[in-house]
């Protein structure tokens, strides 16, 4: 008789917990990995705290720790470092940063969720690497740790064996990405279906809506222009500037000073969001969507989608179809570009990274 193949050793997942940690930063990834186990993965999940005691999260919910650093595997497969909104207290806790530094040295793969990037940065592992955190904290991360190459917009960024992710729910995207990296897209898709989320946002998908930017703009002319573009992305910039009573050059200065973007970049981002919404919610042909969202031609829209999201408009529609356009009873279920049934999308649903090397990478950002 032939030998029975030995089962692979479990992949150790170590999630660090500490007082004040954001609850979903911990439980979101844990739920993804434990659900993957139902579908054939072998993740061994351990929640550890610096002293081995239970912790009280930012929401007041207590989390039971499996212990402290003692008894952990010599070489964990994946380290997950969550965050807390008051990141300064986290990085000033020597017991926490010491534990994380020790785990960083021994873990094969190092990750963070939201403000967990600050704790990783404190250990030095992010020096010279691209990294991301919650968009509201990006400037603080860059100022506190100037050696880190902070990117404000992506949902997650991989640089070598280190993967950092954005705010709170992005920990679910991160964990689905890791499941796909370990076990392939089919398993990640099954886990996403089980959890009633979509596959995973592409790493480069924007964390926040361009249409919310007017709330952040201080200059009344800029707010007025942004509101006009948001209401009708088909407007031309010279028309918007004229209606606002400013020159195109002055408008460009306002945009750069307050948003870091050119007027053209802002207009394109609003058009992209408008096209995404139309593709998700309706059945209009791509040419009609391009016209309604201000792109003018399907080819122009296709180019912006490829540059910003890494996929064509038709593929986007297949993957991100809203539940508001569910097919009638008895009609075929729409499929994504890989041929698998599309999963209902939430208001933040998203997509699919692919296997990759250890080089720095994100999906193209919009």
C-alpha cells in the first residue's frame, strides 16, 4: 500500500490584542480565517496580549486572550497587528511594542489593520516600505515616522512580506487577500460568500469618496465648484470656473492648495464614481454610461477604469452588481470575469487581488 500523504502543518495566525484595541480589527480577520477552516484551510488562530490577560476593546467589549507570548510557535505564519484610535498610547506601551517587535522578527508574514500600522512603524519594520493606514491618520503616520512611505488612498498595500491595511473593515479585505494568497481564489470566494461580503476590494481601491471632499474644503469657491461637479460630472472645467467667477489658473491653484489634486484629477475621480454607480445599479449600455458620467466615449471610460481599478467597465459591472438589480426569479445569476457567480455587494463591496511575488505592489489606485 502507498503511503498516505501527511497533512500540512497548521498555519499559525497570531493576532495581538491590547486594551483600547478596535474590536473589529481583531474579530474581522479572525472570522475570515476561522471560516476558511470550514472550507479546508488549516489556520490555527491565537489571540495574544502582552501579559496574557483578557483585554477591553474600544467598544467596551471584552476579548478573551489565549495567553501571552509564552507558548507561541517559534515561527508563526502570519502576525496581525490591530490598532486603536489613540495610536500614541499604543506606541508608548513598551510591553506592546516589545511583543510586536519580537513577533515581527519571528513571523513569516507581517500585517496590520488600521492604526496598527503605527505599532509596526514603531518597531522599524516599515522603514523604507510602502504602507497605508486609515485615511484620516495617513498624515500623522507620515509625520511621526518619516522613513515610512505612506500612501493615503489604497485599501491595503503589500511590500515584501509586510501587508498594511486601511480603516477597520479593511481587515476583512486583508484577511480574504491572505486566504487567496494561501489557498487560491476559489476558497477566498467561498469564504466571502459565507460571510456575505464580496471577494475583496482591490488593494488600490480608494478608501473614501471623492464626492465627500467638498465637506473638507475650506474655500467657498472650491466647495461650490466641487458641489457643481458632483451634481453633474458632465460639466467642463472651463464652464465650472466661469460659473464660479474665477480663472482656470486660479481654480487650479485652489485645488492644489486644498486637495493636492488638479481640477482634472478631481473631475475624473467623480466621473469614475458616477460610472461605477451607474454600472452597479442599472443595465444601460457602456456607451450610455460613459455619456451620463461625463467620459463622453466608452474608450475613454475604459482607459480610466483600467488605470484606476485595474479592470474594464464590463468586468466591474459583473463583479460589483448591486443587490438592487438582482435578476428575476428563474433568470440566470450574473457571473464575474472568472465565471463564478457574483456575490451580493454591500455599500463597500469590492474585489480581488491576485497571487504575486514578494515585491512591493498594490492594485492600481484610482
